[in-house]
């Protein structure tokens, strides 16, 4: 989002909550690969974000933000260049692609956006992720665990990008180990070749070890711009 610098304070007397309202517009002209979430996969969602003009932060009695919402009470005259744009049509179920420079997209969800370029684990992270993703593909994990949410999960677990997969990796290992995943089309635990299960687990563990090592390296660095994403606070959640 982009912020105009206009903001105001409000109070909800009924709930006794303080509210900070900030004027903001959705940056709708970025290349598709630079969004941290694939807003473009759903026209309704894209439109909702394009029309917003404010963000409201609700504070609890300890002065902490506990929820944020989008709103439309901003000044439309300040919208400027952030009016509607027609973006390229989204290809169904295509969550990753290679751009005309040969760069894998979306870049923002790849490790380069989470870790500093000097992180010595980047190469291994990439390799271990690709090996794990190849096994997941064989078990159709991403068919269900993507923003389209075909199986109507109440809490949507996203696995379609490296960052999402890294944030969920412990749960992935537990679910596959306990034979709770994958599911079949009617939502029952699906039997898969034991060799495939073993390979998913082996590659998932290798990826998890690399994520942990990369996080540990970042934690020792001063002024880090990247954020370790295995903490609950940064966990990607369904929107
Ligand atoms: C046919 C659709 C489908 C497929 C295929 C599938 N899942 Fe799931 N997955 C679900 C649903 C639905 C839930 C929510 C389950 C629930 O709430 O009981 C879920 C939940 C999960 C969770 C979160 C569980 C938790 O801790 O709450 C993880 C992790 C997960 N799946 C991993 C995987 C992995 C890894 C694969 C591939 C090996 C996979 N899934 C394949 C539908 C699927």
C-alpha cells in the first residue's frame, strides 16, 4: 500500500477501543511477482483492495493492535495514480512462473526477499525447497493448499510458495508423518506409495533444517532487513 500521510484517531465508545485510521491506497501497478500475496488470483479480491482508501488499526486496552481492517472513508481526490488498472489475466492455478529475464516469480515470496543476499544458506535453501516441492507436486498438496481453496478449509494453509511452505514446514512434517495428509477428493486420508511419503518427509526435513540454519544466521546479523518467518507473528495466514 501507499500512504498519503493523512491519519486520524477515533474511539469506539461501545467497545471502548481506540482506533487509528490511516489513509492508504493499494499499489495496483506492481509487477505481479512483487505482491506478497496473489491478490490478482481473484477479481473480487483485487477490486476490494483497489477500492480501499483507509486502513484502520484497532487497539486493545494494552495499546496493542489486535485487528486491522480496510475501509473506504479516505479522500478519493487523493487517490491519484492508484485508480483502477487492468492487469493481465491470471492463469488458473499458476502460482509460479519464469519472467522474460529467466527469473523465477513471484520474487517477493522467494528467499531473496526474506534473507539477505549474503546469507550463506540461500543456495541450499533453493535446492532443498525445489526437491521438496517436486515431491509435494506428486502428492497434489498444492492443488488444495492454494489461494483458491477448493476444499474449503476453514483455516487455509498455503503451501504454494517457498515462504508459505517454510512457514508451515513443521506442520507439514507432522501431518505427513501421521498419515493425515494428503487427503482424497472426499476429504479422507489418502493412501499414497510409502516411498512417496518417505520422500516427502525426507525432503521436507532437509528443507526445514536449511530454513532453521538460514534463520539462525540472520539472527546473528545486525541491522537485518529481512525478517525470520518461522515465528508465529509472521506466519502467513489466510486472507
Ligand atoms: C484434497 C485436498 C487436500 C490435499 C491433496 C492435501 N490437503 Fe492438506 N489439508 C486439506 C484440508 C481440507 C485441511 C484442513 C483439515 C482439517 O481442518 O481437518 C488440510 C490441512 C493441512 C495442514 C494443516 C493441518 C493443521 O496442522 O491444522 C497441513 C500442514 C497440510 N494439510 C499439509 C498437506 C500436505 C503436505 C499435503 C500433500 C502431501 C496435503 N496437505 C494435501 C486438504 C488437502
